[in-house]
C-alpha cells in the first residue's frame, strides 16, 4: 500500500481536498499555477521553480505537506 500525503494547517488539522499519493501530487494541487507533471520529473530547473513556488505558498498560509500513517 502506497502512503497518502496531505496538507495540514497551522493548527495541525488536514486541509480538505488536498490529499494525494505523493508529495509532488499534493504540491501541484496547492500551487496557484499549473505545472506539468512530466517536466517536474525530468527537468531539475523546472522542479526548482516549482519547489520555490510551493514553499512560498506553504509559508504564506502556514501549511505543511505531511505523510499520513
């Protein structure tokens, strides 16, 4: 069974509708712009842009992407 990932808010509660099979899948749901899934896997520079954008959104909203047990 593959792990599930979700987003938790600053109070530690899961944010509804933001779950996925990978951290990357959840991150793509969080960012306001569309990022191509294939390019995220093959291009390190594209992934760096995505990671910076994701970090900005998560920090602004005080959210964390966590693995569910």
